[in-house]
């Protein structure tokens, strides 16, 4: 073998061995089948309304919806918005920025070009009493979610006819009775409450063990 080819072969072999050495731990980790490390802490979102306080947590396996909701809650986006659509024995819907003003006619319509979030239906969370789910425009399953509007299931038996159609990304862990109170408020023919149903939000990070102790919520 000519000397220059021999030199290139030795360099290539050395590089290949180095890459295999670096990749070794990652390959071993993949073969172990272990899940990625889960944080021992989680965020609790406190929703304060005239009717009382609602607390909720968001699911790790719907990361796009969780990150978006927490970002908006922390930034104050939801402060002053209203539960603008209420249907007793079904759900209460809120989060539209249009509901901050005194004109109810455009509540629920959103803003032009405000964006969407890809649906996260894979985890298959059902619509239980107190489920937190993303509103969206009409269309088939997989239609992207609203970037801001959400609803809380008020029906005590759930709303399972929506399962697999809308992204469920969280659960109310305290204040289910407050959802019931809001759902029963007087309303107009558009299901818009005729009394104040505004909200503010705060986010606190706690140990998951503490959340379970305080609110009885069981992490899977």
C-alpha cells in the first residue's frame, strides 16, 4: 500500500474508533430502555375567579400545549380574560384575548394570525370531569389547537364524545366546585355569561410529592 494511502487509512481508523468511543454511553443508554429523567417538581397553575379558585396541573406528554400555556400564564396573558362560553353539564371555555374588553360580541373569535399549536392526541387522555383541553376551529381530529383558548370539562361524567378529537393537556386538582358555579351563571343566547367571569393566573413550582400531599393528585 502506498505510504500516503496507508497514512489516510490510519487516520480514518483512529477517527472511527474515537466516534465509537464517544457514542458508546449513548448507545448503552438507548439499549437500557430507561425513560428520560422526569423532574421531581411540577408547576401548579392557580386560576382565580370571582366564583373561587381553581388549581390545575399540565401533562408532561403534551409538551407543546404545556409549555405554551405556562408561558402565557406566567406572562400575564390570561389576566383579565373571561370564561366567555359556559354550558352547564358540559364545559366552560375561556382564554380569548378579545374577552378583556367590554364588547362581548367578538369573544371567542380570537385574533387574526394569532397562530395555532399542533394537536397532541397521541397520549390519548380522555375528557374527564375537570380535564383541561384546547379549543380549536372546527374540522377533523388533528386540526391544530387554539394558541390561547382552553376549556374545562364540567360534566361530572366527562365529555367522552370529544375523546380523540381535541387535545386534553391537563387536569384540575382543586376547585371542581368552582367550575360548576361558573357553568351555572346566568347567560345570554350565545352562552356568554351576563355576569363577571374574569380570571387571573399565577404559576408556582412545587415538588410533585408535595402536590400529591396538598391536593390528592396522583402522578402516573
